[in-house]
């Protein structure tokens, strides 16, 4: 005898289905169909395609729609008038805008990429594909573990209450050890933190496409320690799975904002006397590169990349320490390299001995002065 199962009423799905049918056509639209519509009708259908067929996030859809609207506004053309000449001329126009200093190179690169999604993927007009331009590599000096420790020390020694210290330290440790995008950290909920599974379930549109086995970063010991310390001071009565994990102090359980995180990092860097740029994605880049240089696969897991090519292409920018390792491995004059290292060690040792000697000398001088003054008084 089969067990009876209770079937949900399905009311929520019915409401969703009506909305789904209203906003989306069953058959795939064609160029010929879209050519008869207004620009806004085509863009609306493009948004529905991205939502239901591609599973893009709301933020991604808004960004792509905005760029397609800009294309039609810039060119003043209808869809039926677009050909390869118009697309090529528009690209040249955008490059001219870069040369005039009106647009950033990376902005133009994303416009061209998103237009290819619209024309080639959505409308199946691969003949209208225009190659994008190479994005500009933003040169920013990587942060090191020593500098992060210095920031943590600055937080611990700051003149604020323990709850804020615990929160600020947790934010910094999470950025460094779990490597989240700032939006992922902002959206992190209590239910996303799985200490038992030793994983932190960060969520974003990009992570959704990553295989489940490597989708979430491993929860490091540093993160778990900082999290357990912060839980005692978490300023919210809501401990449900949907509640934000990081909440601001005295803000009625509101999650930390992106602006709060950026400002906090800059303030502590200034207090620590570190002048290099600092922002959340730079810490992700820095920590990710540290890991990738040692083990690319572990770097891919912690960064949450679908393809290891992304990891290798964007998280392997060497710094001075990496150069030292390259020299040590590839040097054709290993003896000379070892001598150079020994010379530097000798210089460090000499400096330390000098500091120690100066300290001891000054200390003994003070003792000698005290004793002589006492002896002088006894003579008198």
C-alpha cells in the first residue's frame, strides 16, 4: 500500500506562472519578429530571456539592459536598421570617447561585450559580432599577510568598545581568509555559515554556475575564531537563518553596508600608517594571488571560480617576494644567489645587534648615572 503524501496548494506557483506567461513568449523570438517591435518591446523581451533562460541576477540584467538602451540612444537607429557597419562605427565612436577622456576603457569593454550578448546570443545574429577591446589592468600593489596583521593589531588597539572591535576584525578576517566579493559579504546570512561543514556559503550569480563541489570557500580557522568571538557581541535579536550575519552596532540589526566596509578599511589603513590603496576587491585579489601562487586549485576553490583559467589569468600577478622565489628556482648561479641571501641575512643580523647593543648601552648608562649620583650624595 502506497503512503499518502500531502500536496501543497501551489498558490504561490500559480501566481508565479501567470507572471511568467505574461512576461515571456513560449517560442524563441526571431530577428524578423523583433524588427517589427519597438525598441522597448525588444529590450523587455531581452530582459525576460536573461531572467528565465539564462538565470542572470537582477543586477546583471539591469546592467546589460542599460547598455543596450544606450546603444540605440547613441546610434538613433531602430533594430531593423542595424548592420555590421553600424556596429563597427559605434565601436569606433566609443574608442573615440576613450581618447577624449570621457569614457574609461573598462566601461567600453563591458558595453561591447554586452552588445554581443544581445545581438549574437539573444537574437542569433552572429554576423553582428564585434570584438570587444582588452580591459585595462588596474595596477595596485598587493597587500601582504604582515600588513593584514598590522591592520588587525590596529583594530585591537583602537579606542572603541569590544563589540565594534569584534565586528571590524571579523569583516577584515573574512575578506582576507574567505575571499568574498563585497556583495557576497554584504548578503551573507546566518544560515550561510556552516561551521559544521567547514564551509561558508557565499552567494552570487557567478557562484551559482560553479560546480557544487567547489562552489563555496572552506571556512578557515582564522574565520571561525573571529566569528565565534563576534557572536557574543552581535547586536541583533534575530538569529534565524535568513538574518544578516554581520550587523552594525546600534542599528537595530541592519547589515553592514558596502560603504561602511570600504570606509572602515581606509580608516584603519590610515591609522596603521599604510599608504597603499585598499578596498575589498583588492584584498580578495591579494589573498587569492597568495594562495594561487602556491596551489592554483585551492585558489580556484576559495575564490569560487567556475573555470581555473579565470583564476590563472587574473590572480597570478607577481610581486617582489615572488621574484625572489623565481630567482631561487631558476638561477643559473645558485651559489651567487645563496651568497646574496646570506649577505641580506648578515645585514639584518648586524642591524639587530646594533639595536640590541644601543638598548643595552643606554640602559646601563642610566643605571651607572643613578649609582654615581647616589655615590656622590653619600660622599657629600
